[in-house]
């Protein structure tokens, strides 16, 4: 499993944890976002918030590009070899 696939699996596990509660998908996504934000702040250097802003702008203005970026990180197992163009190394 790639890191993105592992993250998606964790998201599904969190959704299941909330059971039949209201807004369970949103609550699970918020938990992942909260952890991601603090980790970016801790490890992302002085420009950590700029990266977040770039992703938000891309998601708002060019959702197809954002989806392509996600797809570039999906389903590539580095143990089996990655694409020579290194598109598997895109951040996301």
C-alpha cells in the first residue's frame, strides 16, 4: 500500500468508528486534517502555511489538477518500481 492508500484506509476506519453518528465523514476528515496541520507546522519549515494555501487554491480553482495530483500518488508501490518520470514523488 502506498502512503495515500494507507491514509484513505485510516479515513475509512475513522468513519466506521463514528458509527451511525451525524457528519461522520466530515468528522473523520477533520481529525486527519488536524493531525496533518500540526505535523506540517512542526516539520514543514517556515513556508508550511504557503504549501497549505497552494493546495487550497488549487482545490478551489482547479479541482481536476488536484485530483490528478492525488491520482499520481495512488496505487504505486515503490517496492515494485516507480515511474521513471518520478511522478510518484509529488507531494500530497
